[in-house]
C-alpha cells in the first residue's frame, strides 16, 4: 500500500496501527495525520528507535498489512 492510499484511508488504518504502536497517544496520531515522515518521527520519539529502525518497523507493518488485505 502506498502512502497516498494510506492518507486517504487514514481513519481506518489508524486503528490497525494503534494495535501495533500502542505507545503513541491520541495527540501523536492527530499530529501524524497520515504523513509517513511524521509517523517515523513519532516512532523514534516514543520507542527510542533510530530513524532506520523506525522506517524498517513501519515497512514491515506495511508488508504484513498488504499480505493480510490480499488474503481477506
């Protein structure tokens, strides 16, 4: 799934992402508002990830979510 699609479906995707990244607050999610760079920054801030680790974690989530949505 690309980020243009993600932004268009942000409210639906946000719930699924909250399951993975529960440390992010409501304010964090509002600030991210579907922007990938913002989400990477929040993951770094809340989880202490390096930028590379945050991007990797997000990429792995995207891949897993893409596979799950194709099966359903």
